[in-house]
C-alpha cells in the first residue's frame, strides 16, 4: 500500500525550518513518501515518530535472507499481487527434504543430486537452492549428526532446520551455526517464548507455523514486539485450495492493507500435502504461481525439478525487460575458417532456438548475436534495430571477418527484404537469406548453403 505525503505531513514538526533541504515540512513529507529521503534527514523528529515513520515507509513485505555468502537465498520484498502490474522480484527457493531417518547412502545421494541438478537455459543457470533437514528419528544425536554432516559437506547450500522438538531444533542450530543463517522452523504458540529468547542471542531467520493465517499473524506480532523481523510464514495449509487461499490472503493483507504482521514471505510444504510424487510436483507448480517463498520437495529428479525451475524462471523474469543474451560471436560445434556464419538478434529465446538447432545440425558454425535490446527478429527490424545499417555496423565490429576465410553471411529468412541493402553496406560480403524458422536451420546447414 503506497504511503502518501499527506499521511506523513502531520507527523512532522511543522516549523518549515528548511534544515532537511526542503522549503517546507510538507515538501519533505512528499520526498519521504516517494522514497527519496530518510526520516533521519529531519533533525527535529521525536524518536517515537521517527520509529513510526520508518515502519510506515518500510517495504510492505520484508526481505528475508536464508544462508550466507554466495549460497544465500533472499525471498520477499514483493510489491505487486500480479506479475504484469510491475514484476516479481525474489524467486522462491526450492528446498530438498532430508530426514535424519534416511540412510547414509540416501543422504549422500540427495546432497549429490541437488548439486548435479543444474540446467542452463537462455544463458541462466537454473538449480534448486536449499536443503531442508527434518528431525523424524526421535534421536537428537542422530539429527545433530545430520546437521553437522551437511554443514561440513554441503556448506555451499543454505539450510532449513525442521523439528517439532524445540530442544533438538536449538541443538541443531548450535551445531550448524546461527552465523550461517539457517531458517529455524517451526516457531509455534508452544515454543515462541523459548525460541524468542534464544534468537535474540543468536539471530537467524525463523519460520512461524500456526493453524490459520490469523494465528500466524498473532505469533509474528509477538516476534516483532521482541525485535525479531526475519520471519517466514506457514499457515499450515493442508491442500492446494487452502494454500492458494492462505497465500493470497497473506499477500493481499501485506500489500493492499499494509498489515505488518503478515508482511513476510512464506514457506510451503507440498512434500507433506501428498505422498504421490506427481501430485507433489503439481502442488509445487501451483504454489510457485501463488506466492510461495520457499517450496519444500521430498525428492528431486531431473524430470520433476526442471519444469518447476523453468516455471519459476518464467514467472520471476521482469516482463518490462525482454530476456537477452550477450552480443558476441558464439562458436558452435568447433567451427574453423570455412564454417558458415549466421547473424540474428539477442532476444534470449531467439538465441536459444537458433543455437539449439545449429548444435543439433552438428555442422561447425558461427552465430553472430547482435544487441537489439532483446527484441526478436521482426520486432527489431520493424523498430530499426536490426536493419542493413545496424547489422553491417555490428558485423564490422564483431571480429567475425578475422575468424573466417570466406565472406558469406546468412540472415534470417524473415528479413529477406534487406538483402540488397545489406550487400550495399557490406560490399565484400555475399548475403544469403536463411531459414525463416529456427527449425529449418539444420536442413539448411546440412545441405550446404549455396554461396
Ligand atoms: S528539517 Fe524537519 S522541521 Fe525542518 S523543514 Fe525539514 S521536516 Fe520540517
């Protein structure tokens, strides 16, 4: 919920002394509301009012970071209900569940799998993010041993510590190290006092669990009163319908009503909602679309995690900016000086489609990717970003001429109309009109381009 200058003005001293750099207190209020000033810029604010203003001006949803260093996963700080209104900022983390009841081999296998399951798509590395360590054995020493093993052997992966036994949970926190910021889960009505005392000494994010959104809000209010703000919410939804209802309620309360006790990201457990593996993936897919901050999965296979990673990528890319790849000459299938040369735009999906088909052809070749600000071929041509003029200028600066012994350039079939003009711009080159669709590239390359 956007804060207005008029909401702030009456909280300011009203003396118009100008020391904040603005001619009036109202001017300063407007600047505060637009995020271009800090309450501290006014030296005459009552400390309590300063605190009130900081609270009022804080993002409606807190950013929570789990883990530290390169393996940290940040979730929350979202600003809109729907991606098309602006963008979603922090993609949910995928956590792989490991129970301390599993065998050594199973545990080692899961650690290995989360590391190996990485996919390159449109130049972005897609992978799961977290390990969720679940106390189920009833033996605290066994759970602590699992936590220590992960802390040592998978120190590059962030961790969620899950235990209904508070003693075991706090021992696990000590064994893992609060400085590495694991997510401690669950904080409930029964253990909130004990965990609050502990967390004040050893700060780390906490996951609050209660039987309803209202009960979750009551617990977060207590944590906030104790100065704990690194909070993740779990209203204990039992199925997808409940989860979508609860997640939507939380997001609306935070963004539309500015309700601070629910202004936090969430954790979800499709792994506990069903025992059917396929259904678990479908539940996870629904939760990614509807506001989950962390999605805990019982297992990860390439066929189950890959579609979820791609869904996450698609939802959490900025719709205001097309996805792009770097402008450069890409070498495909180890080309030599006789290899054919194709030029196209830097829209990521264009690059991905064209380079994939070139790889499939097994023909050594060069792919010259021109920066068209992420526009596809036709959009770039129609807006003057992929024309004879821009292509010739790019080909001259790309350095491709030094890599080959011929001067043949294949352009996309969709811009056949610029062939003549491009030949005038690049008089040493022969311009060949290539396939209209990427799927036509292997046949074109295998048959040999007619120069
Ligand atoms: S410094 Fe404070 S009191 Fe002075 S004009 Fe700015 S907001 Fe008003």
